[in-house]
C-alpha cells in the first residue's frame, strides 16, 4: 500500500488524518443526538455523490473562529481485483492518496494513537469489501460493505465481526 502525504512529518500527517476521520465518524454517529438538542453542528455531512464505481463523500467542519473546512473522501472500486483507490482532501488539498488491498495488514496511525482501519470481510465472488475502524480491540465504527454488480456500486450493511 502506498500513501502520499504532502507533509514531511509522516507521523503528524497520520495523526491529523486519524483525528479528521474520527471527527467525521463521530458526527455521523451522533447526528440524531445533535438534532434533538438543536445545537449547532460542528460537522455537516453531505450526501455521497457516486457515478459508476466512483464515489465522493464530503463534510464541512466548523472550526469555530477560523474558516470552515471542506473534507472529502473519494474512492474508486476496482471490482476485478477487489481493491479501492482513494484519497482524502481538505479544502482541495490532498492529505493522502493510496490503494487499499484486502491482502494487507490493517492501516494504523502512530502507535500512540492506535486507531486502525481494517478490512473485516471480503467476498470475492460478490466482489464486496467491508471495513471497520477500531482502537485496540474496541470497534469504533463499521463502514457499509461496498461491492460491484453489473457495473453498479452496491452498498450493504456491515454485519460481520
């Protein structure tokens, strides 16, 4: 797997990416709680835009006194190899870009933080991959399973451990 981080401080870059992803995931999980309390939301998720097997999912992060930040995760599924190519951008600047392959070990940030993204299920016949985000042994979030069927992107719940 290859990551191109545009910062010379790789550990700092990984930590920043992990924190950004954690904020987006936390916002998605607690969205209904924020709406019930009618507080202003720090993260506003926008619907994903997909064309064929390419998807772009974005969120706006309110950083308080500074300008809002637009964070987008773009991924492209290669169903023949069951791999993803993806990138994470902030305000149009690429934070990282790389390929996720089911045969590799989990993607983890610096050992101090210990946040990992792991593939928790692969179905080669259905060309489907499921991932989860975890810290040590505690699962923080299971992302939907993504696959391809007849040239279309298929998204299903992740019910795997």
